[in-house]
């Protein structure tokens, strides 16, 4: 791509940035005077004029990424739902949450079960159900976020070994509790629960703001991972 072609591509928005020979990313724009320019680092207002001789420094031009539409957008949204279904399928135990995850619809059934959008949503078109409407989570910003036992074990190896034993034996116990326990800047607590009548086994992970009692709550979705469920 020569200079004039690059200038036109930036002007029409098809090219937005480039990588130079050192791997550094440069963002392009067209100035008020019509010149091809690159933004200064961490700036959205100021930059430097790009001349024709500088083109050799760019090893790759980066095009504008179009937002997904139609079937592509739906498949992207469904991947979050499928994540719960897939990970629950790896569980060696069962409970109400696991059964609900396993009963989640496949893509074709999900996309056909349309609902009215909520009043606060800007898009008023009918759409498929969210994880909240499918009664899997309470609908928060940690939907789909996974915290593995291996990650927790880096700080609490003995406690996680006890947790793994509780999962194997389906036993109820408090693994980590009390305000002394910290993880990623939060008060951490982990416990397991067993319903002796049904055999249902559950695991809970809480990450709360220090001394607050509010935070982020995860459920054990299989023998190796917790997954996002609620924010309080």
C-alpha cells in the first residue's frame, strides 16, 4: 500500500493503526488540515504528521474491526452460555446448579426461544434469553469468569488439597474462613455443602471487600473450577 492509498484508507476508516519494526503500535488519524498523522502515545487529540518516507517502518497495517452482526453475534453470545453447559459436564458430582447447566439449550433451540428486551435495554428487538433469564446466574459482570483451584492453590496449597479431598469424598466442610484470609485483595472464604438425603454436593467461593460483607460469589462448577454466579 502506497502513501496515497494509506491516506485514503485511514480517511474512510478501513485502516486504523499499524505495527512498526519494533512491534510498537501506532494509531492513525486525519488532521483538520487533511494530513495523515499518528497519535502521540496515550493521546487522543495530538499527534505527528506521517510522511511518505516513514511507510517503510510499518510492517503490518491493522484494519478496523467490524462489530459482529446477525448469526455471528448470536454465536458469540451463546459461547458464554455454552461455557456453563460444557464445564458442568466435567463435574464428578451433581446438584441443582449443575443439573440446570447441563439442561441449557443447544444453539439452535436457544436462538429460537425469543423474549422481549428489558425496559433499560437500548435495543428493543426480540432476543434470546440471557444467563439470568435461563436461571443460571443473577446476571452480573462476573458471568463466565472462572477461578481455578490451581490458581487458589498458589497461595493456599494445603487448603486447596483439603478442598480436593472434600470434592472426592463429597463432604461438607469450611475450607477457608475468617477475615485473616486474603486473595487478590479480597477476603476469601471457601466451603462445601452436602445434602445427605439427595446426595447433592455444592462448593462456594466468596471474594468480599475487606470488612464489608459484599463482593463476588462463585459456585463450584466441576472438580477443578469455580465460576461466576452473583455480585452483592
